[in-house]
């Protein structure tokens, strides 16, 4: 990345509260944190570790992936638990595999509703983690392309510069994109869409080794082993975490079996977002 502004002796403290299903978003957050010089950022998995105490931080980042052209339901559930802030500075960030939709705009809206002042936002095109897309040959393994990576780096530089101004006590200008304002008017997808698309899940009992990976990683606590995985469809949101992470590819649906799993960031992405 190109050079950044001076580091303040009194470095600002920041926290990035993220939700990452298969690691792309986490990797991108690590990249942001390691390329920002004016803020010392800590990464916090808000879904796993719950809402942190935000008092010690000057700036908060909210990051997630696109889940049916919106932020995942879970990030909303956790954001709602944050106590109302008095204009604490925030930025929003998301990764997406194909169509970003309203993700960033909605995330920013939710943060504003909790009293944050959203100073910046960015959406990064990454490889797909949605198995039906990968199985259909649209894994977008090449994403982000050179232009998208440059735009990401520019976002980080701008954010760093703004944080530098913050550290020096100067006012920062908050830009609102016209496209974002228009996207805000688009209606929200039903939260049951993803679950219905995935449908009923089955277990290949011959392949399942009862390792509990699905149970441990299900963010909605919808799986219990008895002794093979049993799915509570009232809790399931169709996030494909069980399908993506099963080391034995034992979980399948009516349409997809043994294909399109994305358990962790692929090497191409890791190489582009080296920290
Ligand atoms: C259930 C599910 C739904 C998704 N929906 C979308 C979508 O609507 N648009 C899109 O561009 N990508 C979508 N994706 C792809 C992810 O947003 C993308 O691959 C992201 O980088 C994954 O981040 P993560 O590895 O941090 O979970 C979806 C992925 C999953 C698992």
C-alpha cells in the first residue's frame, strides 16, 4: 500500500466488531487493521464473543458478509444489544461474492440507530461462500480484481487519514453517497428466504464421524448431536455453515451434495490480503 499519514504518539484505539461465516471478512478486517497507522485496532468476533464494552475505544468498525443482499440477521441481533452511543465514530465494511445489494447501507443504518456517527464505509468483492453459486461454477475465485483491490486500499488510506485528523482534534467531513441514499429505499428481503432456499438438511450417516464441528459452528445453535446431527428448523437461518464446514462433507440438501463447500478463504484471496 502507498504511504500513510504520521502515527500520533497518542495512538487512537479502535475495535472492529465482525461476523465472518467462512473467514473472508475476518481476513479483510485483519488487512484493514494492519494497514491503518493512526488507530490500533482490535478484532472482535461479535457473534461468538458477544457485545464488547465499547467505552475504551475512539472508533468502532462493524463488519460482516452479504447474506441475501443484506447483512446477516445475526449481526443485527447483536447490534441491537449495544447500548445507545453519543455520536461515537464508526465505519462499516462488508465482503460480498456477487451482488452486494443493501448490505453496507443497512449496516450503516443499524449503526446510526445505535447512536454511532458513521464516518466511512466500503464493500469488498471476494470469492463466494454460498455453495449453490460455487457448485454452479460462479465461485468468483478471482475477486477482488486489481481495480477492486485498489479501491479497497484507497478506502483504508482515507479512513486512516480521517482517523489522523481525529487524533489531531480537527473535524472530519462525513460523506453520504447518493447511491447509498437510493439503495436505502429498496425493500428488505424476507429473512426466511435463505432458509427456504437451503431447505431440509440431511446427514450421510456413513460419512458423519460425529465430530461436532457443525454443532459447534452453527451460529444459530440449531444443531444438536444425538448421536448424529439433528437440525432444529425453527432456529436455522440457512447460512450453510454446517454444509460449508463439515470436514467429511456428510451434510447435504435436496439439491446440493458434496459440492461447493467454502470452509475458509482460498489461497488467491489470502495472497491478495497478506498482512
Ligand atoms: C447464505 C449465504 C448467502 C449469501 N448471499 C450473498 C448475496 O446475496 N450476495 C453476494 O454478493 N454474496 C452472498 N454471499 C457470499 C458472501 O457474502 C461472500 O462470499 C463473503 O465474502 C463471505 O464472507 P465470510 O467468509 O466472512 O463469511 C452469501 C453467502 C452465504 C453463505
